[in-house]
C-alpha cells in the first residue's frame, strides 16, 4: 500500500518516527511529508533514513514530478500524525501553502488525522468546528487521548499511542470509501490495477465518519462485542487469568463501527484502550462478563464473543492475602469450572430469551496427539451451537499480545470455512464481513 505520512509542527512529532517504522515493517511504501514547522522537532534526515525515500516540504520541490499533485493521487492512505490545531484549521479551510496542504486537497483515498495539542486548543470552539467539518467531508479525525501533555499540563489532547493510530489507519483504509472527486480521466491515467481499484470506489459516494456511513453493511444493526481476558480472584491480591491483550476484540469492535453498526463493547482485562465510538462496559470476572452479556444482548442483532474467558476459577476466595507459612508448605488451591457463557447464551435463545439471532464465538486452541486445532474447533462449534466459530492456534508467542494473527472461520450451516491472516484489523474486517453475511447483509466492494 502507498501511504503518505503527514507530520505537523507539534512536540509529539518525534513519536511519529515509531509510526513510520510500524508502516515500513508491515511492508508498505511510505512517503513522509512534514510541514516546515515539523522539521523544528524532527529533521529531514531522520525521515529519509527511516522511510528510504526523499522528503519534501515545499510545493516547489521536485516540480519535474508535479509532486504536489502526484503524491495525493497515488496515495492509498494518508495519515497525519500529529495533527496540530493549526493543521486541522488549514485542512478544514482548504489552505495549501505547503506540500502537505496540497496532498490533502488532491488525495482521493481514505484520510486519517490524529490530533495532538494542549487541552484548551482541542476544546476551543474553532477547533471543534474544524474537526466537525473534516468529519462531514469523510476525513477520519481520531479523538485524542487524555493524559500528560507538554510541561505540567494533563487532559485531553495527548497524541494516541502509535499502535492504536496504525490499527485505526489500517481499519479505515480497508473500509472507508474513496472520494467521489476521483474523475474518470484521472483513473485512466493510473495503472490498470489502480484504475480497477478506483472503479470499485466510484460507485460509493463520499461519506462521513464510520458511524455515519450510509452504505455500511451493518447500518441500523446493533452488535455486542466482548474482549480481553477475565480474571478470577484468589485473594485480594492474586488472581487466575490468561494472556489475552484485548487487541482482537477492539479490532472487531472498530470493524463493526466502520461497517455502520452500533457497538456495545464489553471489555475485561486489556492492554489496549477501548474503541472510541462504542458503548463501553468494563468487567473483571467471568461472572461479571456473563451478566453483562445477558444484559446487553437484549435488542441486539449480533454477538461476537472474542473475550478469552477463564475456564476455571478458585473454588474458594480468601478475604485476606494468603500468607507463606514457616513450615514451607504450599497452599492447595482447588479449581472449579466457570460458566460457559457462549453455550449458555445460545441455550437462552432456544428458550425464547432476547438473544441475537447471529452469534459468533472464538476458540483459542492448541493441537495435540488427539487432534488438530481445526478438529478441536469443529467439535467446539457443534457443542456450542453458535452460527460461526473463529478458530486460531495460540501459545506463549502466538496471537496473545501480537499485532498479527491467522484465523479460520467455521460455519454451523456447513459452508466452506473462511481463512484470514495478517494484522488483527485485517482479520477483524473479514470476521465482520462474515457476520454481515450471516445477517443477510451483502458487503459492498471496497
């Protein structure tokens, strides 16, 4: 994928070097376009060394290549990080006094901007109006994080973490429609591959942010997504848990939002922030997750059970911390099974409870001498009774906490399994596409 990474003049510009590295390590072609002010924080030599590409800031550089038009036309994704208050204002009003401004005016691909500024700047009515304008035009403007800013300040305005920006950018690139400004003449000047890609976008009008996408296959639908790992308390200090990071569940929620759904997100222990734009409920134990699922499934159209539920919990909880004894003896901890939330939810549906008609489960499996990962997954699908089961092989250095995954979607109706590999955002898009198909909603090309 051809990406333009725009960097504007904020102190957070140094963080974008890591974002560039994430893009390059994923195998993408990246042109960095800093504003002149950005070079006060990170020099041109750094961007050229990390990208392996020449770096320009001015409209009149590389004129022989018509750089101010070419970069925007050829880009398949534009990411601006950090996006300062000034850059948001310039983009909203269409100013093109530097190369990045020209790229934003000529780009017909998905555009994502990640703001970073002081809290007062972010909350100023002018900035909020510019953000609203950009979103109405189809630019995906992320909400900034809250936290420590430059100096002693703290509040909303912090640049989101790089892995979150990269995950959001990949999801947006996979789901956002191209601008209707792309003309037939421009498409004919591109390569055959690019022309075909532009043609697929030409049937989709330019749209607002993901939650407002009229053509989304899940528009008007409500989807419940669970994520993270449950923790079962042993005493006030210790718990029994698992290695789930919550990355896959968050990616699924973001993919469902991009497809137009209203998302009810139930998050257990996670290493990543909850998805913006979703209704978020936080839980810790399997029992709390069970109650939340039953409550939030009412009136929903789909359920994706991506949470890594602890299969066992201590049979007894101790109110005081378990102490070491002088005789050196180790305590004996008896475990009991936790509720099977997925199977119980399906069972409640057969009994007439208000449960979504389409339920997708997840199975983190390991193979052994008795069977393969997919064989265990097929048996689990039959036991659980859900419409589909997403199966992946897990281990200490596999899936949990990683940014990539490889999954196979098995279907109860016997249709051919669907495989997906790559980033978790890419795999999540495939799973949500299958969810939409099970609901009878055809996913449009793009």
